């Protein structure tokens, strides 16, 4: 049986990245269309945030960050952070 692209997370990350890039382009075009400085700042800041998300998706696909390479830790009890006695 052939694996479905629906089960492949990279298939989804690539589609989402493409849409985010379209949105980034739209936001940056709108910066030049509006004259209110606060709206311009909002659109440019939004584009930068989305660019950061695109990078995170790239890092996930490439497994270039430790968080994407690490194996999940087994559940273990939390360490106590205070010296207060237990009740």
C-alpha cells in the first residue's frame, strides 16, 4: 500500500508555508497602500512574525533545531523546586 501524503507532516508544512508566504507578500504590499503609520507598522510586524513561523516550519522540515531532533522524554514526576515540606 502506497503511503498517503495526507499522513506526511512535511506535505502539510509545505502547503502551510506557501500560504504564509502569500500572506506575507500581501501584508507587505498593503504597507505601501495605507498611509497611517500604525497600520503600516502592524502590517510589517505581522509579516515579520509570519516570516519567523516560516523559518520554524523550515527548521522542522530540516530537523535543524534541537527541539525537532530530540526524542520525547518519558513521563516522569516533577522535581520539587522548594524546600517546603510536603503536606
